[in-house]
């Protein structure tokens, strides 16, 4: 394993619209004010639906290419995801996420009893804790993720919560219930993010899509498409990109950059610096010298 490799935690807060993040994530906005985090506006791909955008976020490919066109398309991804690329680079991967993520990158269809916890180093998601009810508490998702982080020390940890989306569908994206779901997540991040930052992780916090006042998403309105991207770690996006809406297709190659691995051929390289290969380890240097002789 590449013990000196970069480590990345990606948090996807399902259904979090950009304006709600900027109004209600008080701790995250504190870090922005203090210059410890950057926040960007991201415009999601279309359709602004969950399963298609999980695939967009992790493969950097549009729906017209990847074929995950709607929530009811249940099959494994046919693209190279960040999970695939990380494992190919000898990095450890883990995910605490909704079961649709398992169906894209582990096994499909999902079986609640057999597939709740998964450990297989040969799969793209080597260590997974997957839930299958939208009201499964976000606090439990983060607890699942912290267990995976402590037990398996992944280089790439993907955390995906559903309570904001669930509150939005039940009560609307401008309701008290939706607001409270956002505020609760802020408290969870305030508990965990200082620890992650202290331990040297790069952290990206974003969303798949937003939510309109009627509790819907899938369309083209800003409430449905505009989501935040909070980034802690090396600043890799230009100041101009803090003003303009960043295309969501940029996030998968950004994850690759943060991990120090090459994006797939299908991912855009626009707007990102080239990936610098990790420095060779002593054993690798000795091997390279032997090959030169």
C-alpha cells in the first residue's frame, strides 16, 4: 500500500441546495470567514436526480454517456469511477452511503441483509456500510463512516447522507423541517471536521442536487441544480471559479487530483493542474535502479 499517499474525505449531503447551505451551515461558513475553507457554487448535471448524479459525481461523465438516466436504472456502473481508479493505484477505499451507491460500484441489486456491510479488497468499494431507508439518521451515517475510517484507514472515504433530501421531499425545500435537517448536519460536521483537518485529510463537502419549494428536483431551476462545494485542503480552484457556477463534471477529476491519481480518460481535465505522481518509496527507488543497470 502507498502509506504516504494523499487522503481524501468526500461528504455528499443529498438534496442540499446552495442557498440553504450558505444560510444554515453556520460552522462551515465560519471556516469560510476564517479562510480555512473555500465555498464554490456548483451547477449539477441533468437530470437533477439522485442516482444519475451519484454516477456523475464519481465518474465525471454525463448521463448521455454513462446511461444512468433515471433513479430506476439499477445496474453496476460501466465507467471508471474514483473508487476504481483509487484501487488501481493501490489506495484503500471505503464508503458509508445510501444503497444506490453500492448498486453502482459494488453489487446490484442490493440485498439489505447480505449487503448492509461489505468488505472485499478486490471491489472498487473495499469497505462499505450501506443503508436503505431515507430516514436513516445522518448521525448514524457519520458514525458508520468513522468506524470505517478508524478500522480500515482508507485513503478515499465517501460519506453520503439522506436526511436533508428526505425532509425536502416530505415538507419542501423552503420548510422549517428542511432547514432543521441542514442545521443538524452542520452540527455533525462541526464535531468531525476539526478532527479530520487536524489529521491532514483533504475534505470536500458537496451535494448531488438541490430541492424546490414543492419538494421536487430533477428539473433545470437553480433551486434544483445549484449546490455547494466546500473544500478544505490545497486550494486548486481559481478565484474566478468562486464566482461562476462550477460544472459538476469537474468534481470527479478534482477528487482524483486531491488523491494524487490520474483521472480517467473520460473525465475532463479543464481547470485543474496536472497530477504530480507521488515520490517513489525507498523500495521503489531501489527497484528502479536495478532496472536501469
